[in-house]
C-alpha cells in the first residue's frame, strides 16, 4: 500500500511538472475580448474606465493601462473581473461572473485583451 501511494505521488509530481503552459491567446481571441469590453450591452467596461481607443469613457474606475505590469498574476485579474466584491465590498463594479453577466470564457477573452494594454 505504501509503495503504491509513493508511486502515485511521484507520478502526480511528474505530471504536474511537465504540464503544458497556457497557450498564448490568438489575435481573434484578443479581438473578441476587446469587442466584449467595448460592448455597451456585454462587458461595458467603457462606462466606468478609460482604455485604449474607447470613446465616451467613464471615470469612475481606474484607467485600464499597463495591465500586465499591474496584474502579473493573470488569475488575480480574472478574479477581480469575476467578482470585485471579494476585494472591495463597497465597489460599484458589477460581479460579472458571480452574477452570470459574462461567462468564464468571456472574462478570459477580456483579460486577454486587457493584457495588451
């Protein structure tokens, strides 16, 4: 039993160490993220944030620039879009994922786009 457990642990460790890294997003995925972020009916990021070449931008939230440096942990940026109330309970930013405004895939596309800013 002990030998089987050791073998399972070593196998898991090897598999985890050799797991492929996340693939870089395609330009189409980045473009879809921008489309979602700029859409007044989907992400609607422009209602509160200044970003890229957006028009009629808001100023309630911070300007979305230099996002990769500000959020080197991509998962943290995803979590903030998913539900900012986890980090700031009095935020006016909607919990896009928790309230099912956007799907996980849509939030991932938006994060792909934000990482280009």
